[in-house]
């Protein structure tokens, strides 16, 4: 059972375009929603994160939009660049329980064409 | 040098063989994790450890075991490898359950 559903599985965008990756969750106990970026041959690295008390967080060209009532959050990459080509994972962490481990989405492979 | 180092980076083995993947870190973090990455399935937690005396099963621990030899070292073992354990394995560390710092991965192929 996948607790965090991510779409699309792959995305191709022209340079300068907007890349949008969506995630949905069911567990209302999730209280921390990070996005990780993974380049080929490397491990994932934290890109940006949001908590449910805000609806949007922006860092440079990367923005997380969060809709608590719909239990959805998305990553927007403005002015996408070929260097943004990577796999992106959304994740969520529960506020309850002793573990509080991250649950990851299935990943989106982004290709930005020059 | 990488803060989280995994060895080996690539390994091909046969069904039934015992395999150990090793992880060492210089970040000084207490918490260490082993994840498995499969296409279309994302990252799934195998085991995690909050300190040397603390070992916990993750989502997919069957067929795996771990050892936390020191604060900086966390190894993953496959006692009898099977083909569906072919995957990319990542070690990660954290100071808390927020940001994870991943190694560069160990690609395992079980024939």
C-alpha cells in the first residue's frame, strides 16, 4: 500500500518551461513534506520542504504548493533548465508514533530539453 | 571525501550467496538507515538505527539483516541472496527524522 502517490512517472519539458510534479497522501498525521532530487549515479538530496501550516514555500525557481484539505502537494520548477534533469521524490513524515520515518513517493524522472 | 560512503558500489552475485553492503559516515549523526530503490517503487526503508544499541525494522526487512558496529558504521546483509533483491541500495544518515543525507548507492545484481 503506497501511502504517498506521485505523478507523473516521467515528464519531458522544454527549456524555460514549467515542470509540475504532484503528490497525494491519505494519512492526516503527516506533518512534514520534503522533496528530494536525485541525479544519475548519486544519492537523493533534499531540495525543499514544507510543513502543513503554510500553503506555499518558494526557494529560487522551486516552489512547493500545499493543499491540506485535498491532501495534495506539488513541486513547481519555474524556468526549467537542462541541469534540472533528474529524478524527483516527494515524501511525507508522520507526526505520530515512535518511528516518524519518511515515506517516499514512487519518483518522477524529469527531462528538460535544451 | 564523501560524508556517507558505501561499499561496494557495484556487486554481481549468484542466488544463495551471502552479501554484505557496508556504510560509513563522517557526519557525526546518530541515526542511520538502509533504503532500497526500485524503478516505479521509489525508496523503501529496510532497517534503521537511532544509535549503536537500537535497531529497527522498516517497511521491507524480510530477507535482510543489519549490524551497527559503531556510531559511524552500519552494514546491511543478505544471508541468502535471491534475484528479486536485485536493486539499488542506499545508506542514509540524519540528525533527526528531518533531512536525510544519502550515500551514492550500491547497485546489487543477483543472478
